[in-house]
C-alpha cells in the first residue's frame, strides 16, 4: 500500500492533496503542499507521523505561519497543521496553569491574563504566531522569553505521546532544542496572581508594548516578523538600517520603511524576492560592520538551507 492509500485509509482528520499554502503564512508567498493533514487529536497525529516514517515521506509542520518563508516550489511530502485542542486550567494559591493547544494564538495568553487578573506574560503582548511556534522558537522580546511562562510541553512523535517538564528540554536564545521528529502539541503555561498595583503595572506594560508595536512595525501589510535574531549587544534592525537598506525592494517584497528587521509583501512578492532581501541584508551587514546576522525566519519547502 502506498502512502496516499494508507493515509486515506487511516487518517481521521482533514486530508487533502496539492494544497496552496501561501495564505496560511504571514508573508502570503510560496507554493503548494503535496499533502496537507490536520489530525483530529494527538493519537491521529502519531499515526500520521508513523505512516510517513514507514514510507520515508518527509514531514513539515506549519503553525500560524509567522516567521515562515515558504518556497515558491512548494513543500515535498506531508505538511501538518495541528488540531484545535480543548483548553484546560488548574488553579492554586499562586495563580493558574493553563493547558493550551500548540495551534492557539500567542495572543490567548494576554487575554487570559486580563480575564482572570493574572500576570507573568506581559512581554508576549503583540507577538504574532502560535503557542507551538513560540515554544519551538522560545519567542520573546528584550523583556523576556517564552520559557519563562512554560511549565511543561507535550510532544508527539511516531513513537508516541509524552509530556516533558520545562527543565527536561534545552532552551536557548530564540530556540527550544526539541527531540528529532517530535512536534509540540500542547503547552502548560503558568500565570500568577498579583495585587492591584502589580495588575496595574502589568496592564500598563502590555498597553505600552502594543502601542510601540503599532508605531514601529508594519502590521498593516503581509509581513515576515523579525527576520534576524539580534546580535549580542545590538539590534539587527539598526544594523540593516545603518547599512542603507531600509526600503530596499525586490519585486513585491521590501525591507520595511518602519522597521528594517521586517520584510513586507506589498503585492505580488515571491518567496525568492524575500530570500534575496534577507541574504542581501545579511551580506551587507557583514561587509560593512563584520557582524553576522542569523535568520530567525524559518525556511519551509524546497530550499537550500540558509548560508550561515
């Protein structure tokens, strides 16, 4: 039995072939998935992963599509989008632990903070993407990293489903080092109670961060999010702007006039246009300042890896 027949026979969730993916990414560029699967639960996902492993079929994971550059040539094999998991909560004297599906938007955490008068994830206000992506990338700002609010992560692989405590995983700047072949499916998030003064500071911090993002980031256009991680002691956007590249365009893609560490799609951009600008910025910053910039933007599909 070939992989198509086996997936068609056993997968309980959504299964489709030759599916356009551009509109599932924040940049709105790129080609099709050979196969697209949205399992109904963790067990269904494990079955998909096992079938693909047994047939030697590559698997890619697509969350909310932020910080993702999808190849114009599409994605070989199976692209998986997570199901919607039921939200859970457990309360104690300190606050609450919320269990969120990896496909839930990061914005859900600030929403829970406001609804229940909790604090702890102020730095997440305004960050695009999903909880799963935030885990895999250890998303954050200069005010904090995602690992700060995580207590445990559920992982699914072809071998099974398991929970790992936060300290069983290795975290670094903009990365959680997940086991090979494992996919984040649910995450437990700790939020804390606070007094009136603490709540006021929390709300003010989130409002200030959202206001800053609206003023400085091109949220009105399809956009990449941060293209590069910040080098130690500096900011990638400052370096790209200092290299004279703010506003540089290729096709329908442009290094944003508002924030030089973002690339926007002004209409009709291709993934190749975006990659050209990423590599131009990286090379120019190295030539002018001797600083290496490392892409935060993840490649998905038929690409040669980033040249680091």
